[in-house]
């Protein structure tokens, strides 16, 4: 039977579901249970955002003892960002949950609004859980915070071809926000108003686990979902036990329900070639799973397979939600204890991993794929993979899943100092993440301005190499630097920020302030000015200065002659030869390539 091109369902099934939805009288729909457009259409469609607003209010009205509907923010296009707090514990506010020590689990759908499985599956699971048909007793043991659609403006950029390699629903939203931010690249830098609203929500509720509901892209194969959790390969060592338990428990529940779950993201190492296999790893904190482990909390990335039909994806996502609720109800308080212990752990002077890599070691796994061919395309001319979904095939492919730190840095013994000149840039970013700091020299009643600067022993980072990205990423020109921390004496004025390492958000502070962390403020380009040369010496001036320096300093003359003899590129470059002297002259800008943030072994007075 031919398939409907947009849903992948058999034509007869899709037509029947559509006619059934259209034939249902409006009065019947109005009196129906708390169902979605998606459910009523046989999961051919998904509703527009006005349905989310209406359902949020309707669930709260129908179950006032167990559901609270509230706004977590407003989008750039003026739409309310809706959330539901669900519990039968009596704790429907952050304060009540904290006071009673009740675990909170946060689930978000539609961070990429074309991947909208989480919204429809979440409302389905919500109705079943409230009615006692799923996760029996769980709501007495936890608070479930549900954000049906994170990227609301993107959700309303509705179209039939917004996800061309996805089977259903008929129409869906767009990947990015109205400001073209990809929210799942925005956790660390927090540029978008949507992300700042989400991080305020996270700060208020402090969920022990955050579940990010997606549908993946990629090849065609039989596996229908992947479940990744951190901490597991990275993050606090003791908390990794909880991450593994949550991942393995969810995968076991899904397998028992007939799914084929994977513990890694199923993207080929060579994107087009299945034989290249897979690589596991730890995402940097621009992504949800990389972010929450830095807060000493659990983050789960759920990726249903986009080539599965929408009813299948919604069902599997619903099963995942129910499994997570049951596990947090059983073990959430134990995981909270591990998280609190991680919060209290002293990282001062300890090595902390800031980035990770999979080693070259691999093992061969059996992967449930389909028969395929790789032949030159008559369109592009490149080798093209073509899958035959009628012929399942077990692929024996390599998996690299031994994960080790790529970048590891000893934490400062006391903390970081951000000079007053940069405090206005950095403080709001620390605030949105809940990172503690204080302003140095501002304790006096008359404020910071009258306090004199002090000479302090600090560590500074001078770049010995730098590389600006040739293309913008998320509106930023990224920067990578080489170099190391070294002791110096620097003058620090009042109004500088002191960010102590002894705090629960220590790992997150390091991820933002260590220059070689992949999502540091430096690497997102916030300090590019410090690495741009602004002053120069004219060549005719440098010529005169060079002659004076050569005449006055025999050691310098010997070094210059040695460079001419041993370094042909230097000898052939007039600019390099003149800069040799300029860099050694008092007029050289000693702040060029000096990272503005410092580290200290002692907290400043």
C-alpha cells in the first residue's frame, strides 16, 4: 500500500484518521477528555500553540489539587511561555517543594519545535498519570514541571516541510526562535530571552533531573530512540551512579515495551557512511545534557528516530516520560542526597575536566539497520547511501565509547577575579546561572568609587596563540586560544567581581571563566577586544628605535642576529623584524592577548 508522503502512514490509515477528525461534531470535542489535536487525529497532526495555552488552563481547572498552570516568560514575539507544575504531594510551588524535600523533575518539549513529539506525548502522559492509568502513585512522591513548548515562536512558524527528513506530523514548527537562536546551543551563553526564562525556572525549582525531548535526524535504521544521561561519562564522580541508574532504568523499561533503545546519539562518524560506526561522548554545556551535569544535576537527552511514524514516536516518548516519573518517584530523594553532596564538595586546586573526547579504542557492536548501497549520485556526483527499509540487516560497526577528559584544568584555590571594567559584562551572565560572587571593595557605605586599587598576587592567562573563527556561530565570532596561567602582580580596583570556587556552581563557573573551556565566555567571543591589536608603531619610528636598542643592548643584538641566522621566515619578513623590537619597547601594549579574568589563591579583602 502506498504511503502518505508527509506522514509515512499507509494512505488508507491517514485518510481515515483525517476524515474521523473532521467528522467529529464540535460539541463532542468540547466535552471530550483532555486530549490533543494530535490524539484526536490519530497522531497525524499536531496542534497550534493556542491549544497548549488552552490545555494548560484546562488541566489546572479540571485538577486544581494537582496542577498549576503558570507563565515562565514571554517570547520576543509576545507569546506566553507556558508551564505546568503537577503533583499530589501538596507542593505546587518551588518553596513548598524545597521545604518538604520533594524531588522535582523538569521535562521540556519543543526546544526544536519541528521535533514536537514531547508536547503531544507529554499531554497524553499527563492525562493518564492524573487519571491513575500510568505511573501510579508517582505524583505523591515528586513534582513534575512540564514545559510543553520551549521554543514558542518557532512553534508558530508552522509548515509542512520544516522537517523534510521526518515522518509526521503533517505540519510542525521551526527549529530556531524568532531571533534565529538555536536554544539547544544557548544554555551556557544564555543569549535568548527564552533561555534566560528557562534558567530562571531551573533556578527556582532546582530539578534533580531535566528531560529534553527531541526527535533526531540522520540515517534510516530500526532503533527507535536514544537515551543519553549525564553525569555518567563526565561530571561529579559520585553522581555518575545516579546518571547510570536513570539511563539504564529508562532503557530497560523501553526495551520491555518493545523499543530498541540506544545509549548513544546515533550519528555516524562519517555522516554519510554507516560502516564508519559511532562515537559516544559528553556534550559541552551549550547543550542541555552538557549543562545540567555542571550544576550537579541529571540531564537526559531523549531522541526518538525521525524516520519512525509520528504515532510511534509519540508512544515511545510517552513511555519514556512515564518511566522517568516512576524512577524519580522511587529514587529521587536518594539522587538529591548525592547532588547535595556534590554541591558541597570542595574543588579548590583539584583537576576538573572541562571538555571530553572518545579515545581511538573501539568495540564492534551489532546495530539494527537496513540493507543499503553506496553508489555515485547522478544528481550530486557524490557517493550516496540508499536504504532498503524492506530488508532489515544487522550491521557490525565500531563504537568508540571510552570517554576521557580532553581539557582538564586545576581549579583556582580561591576563585576568579573579574576587573571592574568587565564586571558589567560578566555579572548578568553569572546571575542567570545562579553563580555566586561579590564585588570587591564595595562594602563601604559610600560604595566602590572611593576605594583605592590594590596590588594583588594573581594568576593571569596570556595567549601565546589565538584563532578567530572565520564564520559567525549563533551571532558570535568564536575564539580559541593557547596559553597557560602564570603568577603576576596586578592592580585590582574596587568593583571587581570575586567568584569563589567554594560554591555549588563551581563546575559551571569554571566552564564559563576558564579560557580553554569549549563554551567559556572567552570562546563565545565576549572578550575578543582583549585579543585585537589597537596601537601600532610606524615603520620609520620602529627603524630608529631598533637602532637605538641594538646599540644599547649587546644581548638583544645577539638574539636578533641569531633569529636572522636560524629563522628564514623571520629574516625574510620586514614586519616581523621590526616587531621584534616593538614588542620589547616600553610602548608595546602589555595588555594585548591578556585575558581580563584572573585567578587568585586567596580571597581578596
